[in-house]
C-alpha cells in the first residue's frame, strides 16, 4: 500500500497519511472498521472515531486472522 501526503501537511510536506479503506460490504452508517498499513504492519481503526486509537498488527498475523474468519 502506498503512502500519500496528507492534506493537512505543512508547506514542507513532511507529513504522510496512510491510505485507509473499508469493506465493500459496509454500509453508509459508518458502523465498521477501516484498514490501512504498510508492507510490515496493518492498522485497524473505528470509522466512528478516526482520530482515536488504532490496533496495529504485524502483516503476517493479520493475514492469519482474516484467513481464520473465512473458515
């Protein structure tokens, strides 16, 4: 997943933001989570509190978790 400069970055452009995404199965009520990350880690945050904390998983652990959900 690539990174892009935040719209809140200062003129020096020294700020980056993760490209967050949510499931195509989610509805418009914002009662879901968003996922974003880098090659090493995956972050998960609540769409109702995007500025709140996030859970961070090692990418391999995240893949094991999502595979277990699929059965």
